C-alpha cells in the first residue's frame, strides 16, 4: 500500500464560488471561512484537530495549493448584527 505522501503529495484545487451569509434585517457583522484538517485511517476521516484551523480569506475563486492527502473540513460561519450565528460546512477527502 502506498504511503499517504506518495499518494497525494500536493493537490491544487480552487473554491470556485463563495457566497457570504446575509441578513436583510440586522445586517451582516461577519462571514468567516475556516479550514481544519485531519488524517485518514482505513478510508475514514479521523477527528479534526482544532489547532489545525486556518482562516481562508479573499474573494472566490480561492486557489489552494500544497494541500496533501487527508481530510479537510470547510465551515462558513456568519454572524448577524444581533449576534446570531449560523454555519454551513463540508468535508473533502484526498487520498486513500
């Protein structure tokens, strides 16, 4: 079985569309995209480490390079003018 590094040493990809949250009544205080990562064991994502969190900035498309094999969770969190929050996320797995 190939090691994770020999499988997918670096994988460039892009987030082609990013729509920030909006709130017509209270306004949007912030909208933040955060990526956390984990390893893969037997084809399943391991626990995501909070210490691996990276805030992603910039308008779409957001190109990422140097991403190796593993699991990556992307969570977009919006905060409205009243302090209410909502989040939307997805997980991407690269490699075996």
